[in-house]
């Protein structure tokens, strides 16, 4: 049974976080790069699986411009806060992770893949290792036949928390960028580890590309 303090936190914190996200986004006005292939997929009514690192989660919702999405979120209390915050931006949640309710959550995502919704994964969540992809998103790509699109957020000014993922809090009035990688399809001839390796490389490249875009302004990513 949740305590009064927990109920208060769950009632107030997501509302406040949503307003902070909206406020930051208006003051950052981030650029978008690499989304041409993604837009062609949407134009052909192809739904996708977005894959992004856990530390970039805060402003990811503002970089999504698609027809509707649900994201795999940890079943922990922190996950509940994130899920309730995302709801303010019309992003749904599937609860679970690789360590808590993982099989049930991935099965729910597979069921959702039959619906006209994009799906989102943080493949290094919920506890890391940081920026190391795990197999949940690979299993979903294999079963659903959907392409995986790497997504990254980078900014020039912000704070890194001392959490396992070094969670990023952007500061206002800096430069920011959303970067999208080329879609990756699971090939029938490959195994899970092969696709996971391709995805890891693609996500690393996309994260680096986001930072390199800021460097043209003489800035570095936080």
C-alpha cells in the first residue's frame, strides 16, 4: 500500500516534470537531423521501434513527431514517475524491464506491434551497463518485422547526475539536437547477437553524430 508521501510524489512530480520538459524544450529549440528515412517510413504507414539510451530520456518525448507511441518503462517507482510524465505528452507506457517483468513486458510490446503505434526502448535500461544494448529490442524486431530506428538527444549545456546512466538534465538556452539513425531490419539469416552488434554500432554512431553536429558551432555535447 503506497504511503501518503508516495501518493503525493506520484501526484505532483509528473505534473511538475512535464512542465519543466515543455519549458526547456521551448528554450532549447533543438535541430533535427537524419530523419529523412524515418519520414519516408511514416509516409508509407510503416510503424517503427525507436531505440535510445536511458540517460537521454528526459527530452526524448519532445523529439517524437509520429502518429502515436508506447515506450517500455521499468516497473519500479521511478518508472511509474516516468510513465505518468510521458502521459502528459500522449506517450503511453508498457511496464516492465529486463530485470523485473521483462518477458511479460516484451510480450506486451509484441502484441502492441500489431497495432498502428510506434514503440520505444531504452536498451541499456533499467540498470545498465550504460550505453550497452541488451536483447529485448532485438527480440521485438525479430518477431514484429519492424525496423529499429536509433534516436539520440544531445545538448551543449546541462548537468549529468551521478546515477548509473549519468542522467542528463539540459540547461535552457543552449544548443540541442535530435539525431535519427538509418532504420535497421532484422535479417532472417542472422542470429540475435549479430543484430544486437549491428544495433550497438548504429546507436554509438548516432550518438556520436549528434555530438558532432554541435561541434560545428564550436560546442561539445554534455
